């Protein structure tokens, strides 16, 4: 299967985003908690779509966004995730492959449709996500291609995989395969509510060294350690003896290890349009640097660069030539 | 059917756009003439999709873009066009209705899929369109809802309707119904190549007063009169004794009647991203003004405002609140 080597492989929910502008009143009327990710069923997906404004359809999925971002930065990347053989699934597959990403997970011929995330973007640029997991619920251990994982320097896993039950097993299997091949495993905590659902299990992944790197934003980090004090949460992360990468929106990011704590500024932006994918693209830049043995400061700057690009337009996939931008900034 | 009155009804090809960035080399390699609209068959659609980069899917269609733009400006609008009952057709329908547009043309249950336009946007912001007409080929006279047309102040028709054979008849029928109800009929010439295909018929529509208003960009106008001299083409249009509205990109627009010629400047933009929909949205703004009895200068400024918004992002549907922008600029 994988005679070739990969820098990075991501495993995540294969989701297509339907992005619409909405005001705060709409969120209130529809009883949707602003800023988070809610899981919705098919009936709710249809009724929400009916109620919301015109949509822009762009491939998404947290880990998939990261993989595409990294590939755009020149990283040799692969993805594992489950779509159905429907129009939307076809678009998701196309968009990955068109970016040069290796994607060979068999699509489901039956069962629920390809996953969709209805993303409502408010005028302040904040995104609120409503996810129908659809075909993602059928991602299983059988989809974890051992040869592919073993051939990848870094395996990147999204915390959201804890939502579809079978995917959790696929996650753990992938981490085991990676470690058996002396590879690095990274985890993104995905979402503060997701951390709320699976806190103990995520702490277990960190403490049992199932993962070597953890990505989180400050809300997720505070949720993980059940504190409202960022410094306390950062200290707790420092004591895990892991590579921690924490994003703080406009305040930049922090790279936290037991030995050092680096604060790295964000890139300036002209106009915030849609925060969707900010964390995903930060991870993309950081991992692109890491797989090229850049120092942590450069990795975090690459993350900031990629995040700055993606929040200045709708959709969580890069629109600009990130590689050229990284080179112009002397980062790659 | 139409107990209510409409300001504007559009009849056009119901198309969903798949937008990808591409460089000039890609166009050359794929033998695609830059800047125009080429009709492609299903096999070519699939092979082009295979070859092109990741896509953003947004509802499109020239007249449909105009109708949505006008509705966004507060115009009571309706649309007639043919989709299939597939995922993409469902999205097209949703996006119209979510903008408040009345859309009741029955979708096809069989036959070709909903039309798609593969739009390649080069780094200079120019768009090159490759259209698979699909279900649009089945738009027929039967779809022309006479009550709806009679109840609309302006019937807006796209020249592209001359491509699918049955739609041409629907076009002529709609114009007849509108005129019998003492309504106004507007035509957009759509595309210089389209004018090349149907020059004599378009001139006939103008000279036989099948249409009262004609929208064109300078390329289309030159193609119509087979001249490379813009002034000569403008003179020819002036002699048609019709309301002519000619867009000239950054140079603004001209409103041409036998009595007067108005030159109206474009709106300044921060950055040109994608010219797709510039003409469609210009027509939207102009018609929004016209249906509210604004003077031609204000109509053209409204057109310029709407066009300026749409060329600063990917996709031919407005992303900003055009009505608020028009009010801020004292145009509505």
C-alpha cells in the first residue's frame, strides 16, 4: 500500500461545511449556543437548513482542514475519514486529492449520507457549528491503514473522533500503530464542549502517552483542567511532560514543554471574516514546520500565518498560496 | 398563482458554480479560452473537475445571481429556471428561497443532473467559465408561469437562454406575456461568445422591441455590432432607441438612450478577487433602482455598488448586506 513515506497523516471526521451568515437573533431563535459545535440529527439538519440563509459549500472537517493546510505548505500528507458515495462525498474526496493529499479510505455505499456541518457565521466573525455526523459514524478500525500510519512521521488525530463510537477505536488503533513504528502522535482537543464530554479520556490519552503532542485553544485547555485561570491550566499542561501548543486568538500562541514556554505573536490581519478553521490551520502550519525540523518558534509562526489567512475569508480551507506566503516571511 | 405583485422576475439557466483557483498555465494545458464561457458536456465536466483544484460550491447562474442581488437590495423578486431533484439542485433552490426569492419552477425528476459551471479564477481575478447545462436543457415554455410574469414589473432574461433550445421558446413566450401585461422586458447579452453565436437573433430582439432594456459589457457590445471601436458600438446602440446599460469594469458604466448618455463611475474596491458575477450584480443594482423609480444615475451607482461587493470575494452571490451599503451611500 504505502511504499511511499508521508510527513503527516490525519484521521478525522470527513465533513462538508455549509456556511451561512446569521445574526445573533437567529442563533437565539434556533436555540443554538454561539461559538461551539453541537451534534445534530438528520431531521434537525434539514430543519436548520430550511431556516438558514444561502450557503457556501466548502469541504471541511477539523483534521481534514489541517491536512489540506499542511499539504498547501508542501507537506506530503494523507487522510483517513469516511464519506458516502454521494455528491457531497465526491466533492470532499476531490478537494483532498486536488490538494495532493493521499486519500483512499473506502466510501460507504449505503447508510447515512456524507457528514455536513451547518456553520453560522455572525457579523463578529465568530462561527457556530452544527454537525450531522452521517457517514462518519461508520469510520472503524478496519479503515485504519496500518502501512499508511507506519509510513507517516506524524499521525494527527482530532478529539471529535470520540463522538462517533467506532471512530474512537480507530483512533486508539492508529496511535498504537504509529508508536510501534516509532512515529509521533498528535491530538487536537477540538472543542471545549467536546473536552467536556470526554475530559477523563483525553487526560488519559495524555498521561498514558497515547499522544505526544496536544493542540488546544485556551477555552479547551481551561475545560480540560476545569479551571477559569489560564495560567493554572498552562501550568497543568506543563506538568504533563508533553509538547503542548495553545492558541489564544489575537493574543497569539504558546508552545509549552516542561523545559520551556514560548509565547509567539499572531499575524496581523486586515479584516476578520470567519474564524472557522483558525485552530485547524494553526495546527497545519505548526506541523508543517515540525515535519521539517523547524524550531518551535518558527512552527508557531507558520501556524499563525496559516490561521491568519483562513480567518479572512469564509470557509476553513486556505484560498491563498500559503507556501509562497511562508517563503516570503522566511519561515520555509 | 400570483395574487402578489413582483418587482422583478428573472428567467435563466439554474446553475451551481464550482469555483477553483487556477493559473494561466492550467487554462493553456486544458485548452480553455480565458475570460469566456464555454459549454461542455458531461464527460468533459468530469474530466475537468478531476484536473482542477479544490472547489467552493456556490449557487450561480447569470439571471439567478441578478435576482438574488436584487432581492438582497429589498426587491420583491421571483425566478424561473430548471434544476433536477439532486443535492446540488436542492442547494440552488434553498439559496434562492433563503434570499426571499419566489421560486416554483418544478424540478426535473429524471434526465440530466442540475447544471454546473466550473469556474476557474486566475490570480488576476479573471474568471473563465465552463458550463454543463444539464437539467437547464429541459426548461420549456410550460415552465413560463404567465400569472407570475404578468404580475412582475420587469422580466429579466439572460442571453444564455439561447443555448438550450427549448429555453429560447420560453424566453420569447415570457417576453410576449410581459408586454401583453404592459410590463418591461430586459435582456442581458451574457457573454461575447454567446453574442457571437446568436448575434442576428439578439439584434432582432432589440429591433423588434421584444426587449426594452439591454445590458451588456463593452466586449459584448462590440461583439454585437462587430466592431473593435467602442464609440462606434455605443453609437449603434444609441440608434436602437432602447435603454442601453453598458458596463466597462473599472471604468464604470454608461447609460445610453437616444436622448442622453450618462457615464457613471465604478465604486472603488480594496482588492479584486474574482470577477464572477460582476455584470450580474451590476444589473441587480440597476434594476433595484429602476423598480423604485430612481433616476438612471442612481440606478447605475446601485449597480456599481453591488458589482464592487461581489468581485471582492469568490462566488457570484453577495456576501455583504447590500441594502445597508446602499442606504449608507444614500442610494436607497
